[in-house]
C-alpha cells in the first residue's frame, strides 16, 4: 500500500508539493512556492517538512528554473532519481543539462507512457 502526503496545494492553488511513500521509497512530487495571501506566502519559510536526504526520487511536473536550481542545491546529496516531466523539449532539455552540469545529478526526461522502477 502507498501513502500520499499533501504538503502543498491543498485548499489553495499554489505550493504544489506531494510526498508519495511506497515499499520504503520516498518520492517527492513537485516543490512549488506558495503565492497569494500572506498566510500562504509565509509557508515558504517554514522548515522543509521532509529531510531532503530521505528522498529517493523527485518528480518535477513544472518548475521555475532559478528557484528549482536554488532549492535542489540545498539537498545534502542527490536523490537517486530526478524526473522532469512537464515542458517543451527544448527548455526541458536545457534545464536537464543545467542541473546535470551545475549539480552533477542524473536527470531523466521520461517519454510518453514510459514506466520506471524506483
């Protein structure tokens, strides 16, 4: 059985962030920023709800390039898997190459209906 924790974008349209746990694996889906009302924006400065070094994989469905690079740079080590899954091929490939060169992470941009094992 899998467990899904809603860490953002619950009862609001910003801050998309979800933790999927299954079979001992921890997968972070997105890591969006909260926008809009001050009560939501203040959540951006809360302590990150999951120890970064406990995350096995990250799936980014959408991202602001500079913010995501800054956030990924806070990880003590690279997750085993990083998937970029939303965007036009050119910009998505550019982000993949930037992450790979600046952070030395292995980044995958899966194809339509591609299945991976984590």
